[in-house]
C-alpha cells in the first residue's frame, strides 16, 4: 500500500545514514520532506507552523530533546498531529492518552522502505477513519 498523494513529512532521526535514506525514499514517492537530526531542531520547525506537516516520522532516542518529549510537545501544540514513531526500542502505545492513539503509529527498526511506505499510508488512512495505532501488518 504505497501512498498515492503527496504528503508534507517531517523526518527526525539522529542516525545520519538512515535519515538520508528515508528522506530520499520518501521524495521518490513524491512527498515533500524536511529532515532533522535532533528533537530540538524538529520542534523549532514544527512550532513555527504546527499544521504544515501531514505527518511527523520520529525516532524516540534523539539528541537535545527526546522523541517522547518531542511527541508530547507536538501533540500539545497540535492535537491532530499525525506521528509515526520509528525506533529500535520498544514503544508501548498503551502509555499514550486514548485520545491520541488514533493518530500515532509505531514502526520497529530495522524496517524496509516498503514497510515505511505501508506504515505511512496505513497511519494516515487509519487516522482519517479514526482507528490508528500500531502500524504492524494486519492479518
């Protein structure tokens, strides 16, 4: 399931090589992408215009501001923000307030480009339908 519309995506990851690969892949899919290497840099961009990004793709372990803190700040500023958390560490979706669970997804690292594209498409579709959460493949 590859997204068929152009989205404006903020990608945040401190692993430079992964950040470049994700940015290039998403651009090839036709998306507009802004890439950041720190939580603070991402927050500063998001804070300027909290509704400009269709989706935020963020690692949990980031320098200067953790992904968890970034996620909380973004949701306080824009409660409709759509966020895909990508991490090599477990992320417990049940720790999020129920009101936010429909617009936040989780993708475990390592992942393939196809898994990333599918997760983005599923998260956006689920958010619009009000059923987002884990972006693990459905049976």
